[in-house]
């Protein structure tokens, strides 16, 4: 019954997922691809328990751009954090998350 959303700069609207932004409903992590200056600010995670009908906000996490202009160089890799076995009932939906990282 937990769901994760993120607030940007104390706005009342949640960060919208799009081609650059993704919120993992498994870990709560917010992923942003190709960071732009407009992404700079404070991000706050909101965890909602639908059964208890309650939400809790975490502390703000600042995102800043590097001033030195240096990008990290690392080999491409795929991050996979699947359980060894995933069970699903017939007719249900399953979401598997896989992320490609690197340059």
C-alpha cells in the first residue's frame, strides 16, 4: 500500500514523470536523465500509505549543478535490482525496472 511521489521546491504539484523523470515505486528513488538548469532546486519525497490514508514528507534534498563542468566518465552498465523470482497472479500487472547508466 505504499506509493512514492516527489515535490519540487515546495510546490503543491508533484514532479511529473516524463521522458527524463521516473519515480521508482519499488525504492522511491527519483531518476532524472540529462539534468538541465531548470532541474536545480530542492526535491522532497512523499510516501503515501493508501490503507492508512496518510502521507509523510521527508527532508528536502538539494540538486545543484557542478560548477567545474566535469562529467564523470564510466563504462555503460545496466542496473537491475529484480528479486530472484517474481510472482504474479494471472491477470495482474507487473512492473520491472531496469536502468541503463553510463556515457
